[in-house]
C-alpha cells in the first residue's frame, strides 16, 4: 500500500472495534508515525493525544510541548503525562516502555476511554519479525504484533500495521505538518536500527517489509488456532485462583502435542509471574522436561515458582523475592503488575508490598493463630499487603484489616485463556 486515504485508516480503526465518532486516545510522541495517526484519526473520531514525558532526555519536555502546540493549533485535545519518581539503573528502555503504557492506560480508565491507538506500522511489523527470528522465536513470536491487545482493561489497537512508513511521511508532507526525529532512531547501538537499515536494501526480495508483514498475518492465523487448543488444555489442566496462584495437574503434561503444552506453560508463567512477556523457549523447554520427571523438586521461571504438591499436582505461585518492592499507596494504583488497588479514605503513610514472612507472622500473632485460609503459604507470602511503617495494617485477600477509616479493594489485573 504505497498510498492511502483517510477513509482507509477510518476503516482500519473501525474494524478493530472503535465506533465511528467514538472516543479514542492516540499515543503521540511527536514522530512522523504518531503525528500522522493523530491527524488521520481526528478525521472521524473524538481524539485525545497522549504524550508521555519520561524525563530521560533534555529535549523531551520541549518535544512534548511541541506536540501540545500542534494539537492546540489543530483543535485536537491533548494530555501530557509525566513519568515521575526514581528511574531504574538498568534496562531503562523496558522500564520506560512499561511506564508509558501504564500511564496511558490509567488515563484512559480515568476518563472513560475504552480504546488507545498506537502508530505501529508495516515497517515496524517487519522489523519485529526479523528481530524475533534472530532470537529463535516460534509461531507465536513470528506472528508479529497483534492488531488489538488488552492493556489492563483498555483495548490497545494498532490500525496502521498494513500501512508503510513512507506513505505516512508522504501524507504529512502533503499537509505540510512537521514532526520530530528521535536521534536514537539512527543509532546502531540498537538492534532495531540495524534491522531497519537491513530492510532498506535487503539481499533477497522476500525480506521486504510488505512481504514480511504478510507472512506475519498468515502466522497469526496459525497462532489463533494454537491459542484455541491451548485455552482448552488450560481449562482442563489448571485451577486458577484470583489471589494469583494456580494448581497444575502433572498428568496433563503427557497427552497433548508438545507445542500446546509449552504454550500453556508460557501463559502460566506470564499470568503468575512478571506478566508482560513469556519466557524464552529454551528456558521453557527445560522447565517442561523437569516437570515431567518423577523426581521434580521445584523450579522458578520468569517470576513464577513451580512447587510439587501431593496428589500429582504442582503449585504455581509468585516468587516472593521477585515481587515489586514497597510503594506508597495512591487512591488508585497497580502493584506488581498483578493487582489493581483502589483505596477510599486517608492514605497518608500507607504503603503496599508483598506480605512476606514478617507480615505473615504479625498477622498470625494478632489473630492468635486462629487464621483459616485455603490459600497455600507460598502464595500467601506474595499477596499484596498494606503497611504503616513496619506494622501490618491489612491483607485484603485474606479478609484481614485493622484499618478503621480506610477501605482497600484489590482486583486481579490479568486474565488467562480458559475455554471449554
């Protein structure tokens, strides 16, 4: 698709579930792709541009301000979101990406907006496929980026996956709209930039962006079929609990095709563990082999802890030492990428973190050891708990609280595929 019309983009957005004229948030960084999507979406939808200032580059504030000015000139609503607080010392790009999506999803939920659009396009899809191929991905990874994705209750949509970047740039040039070029997009310190340059002059015809994107679309159909059978396996093999743990029947690891079993284990690791991606296939395969041994003694992968139990089952619980550290409570917040927290009343001085061994002992002492719960101890230790200083105040999942003027509600952030 070398060129397109605004009606083509509206049709793509509509096909992803957004009603014509409906509310739509658009992630806009100031680059050509996101600015083009912002203008195109504004032709047929009630659009608000969302720009996140990560505070990682000196130019970021000025760039976000330029986006705000552009939106004002065009009569498009705009919100600037700031990633505050301390920043991690390592893996900063992944942390910034996670923070960006969390901030935008929270804005959408606070403002009753069900859809968030990002400007990932055909060239991005091709780059993603080659990067995943280089990392040894299977069908799931090579299916590329999905057109829709559940982002903590907000539907993230990618309506431009069939549109090449060159066409988006041509559209902006035709409208005489300027955009910002991120200098990191030219730095070969990043693998994605190396792949981008490779795609500009590929050694084989088949490595062109449109061909790779078409391959991804075909593989996505294969992935959809695999997910159907994976969901059926999960329904029969796993008992899942809202407290963030599950029991797996070991004999269920024998009868299905290995691909289905591996994908099911990957989904369990994502659901119980870190929650964003799935483990690398080589690590997943090692876990699979260990689980099928008669002398399995336990293993941890991607923040999910697999512990053998009686009755031919394995407990899968969150690894305590991998849980998010303590953080001050907000009226609404997400903790450990597992739970949505909402608090009513005075939250001053209240923190949330994993219950841990100290908290569990406090709770047992205060309850005179009269606690009754079917939740396994390993899962209990990783439950979200409210503290004031070092003093335990509440463990909502266990119905325990000494709070008088505050009400804490906790709901699971994630879902897992379970189909009959």
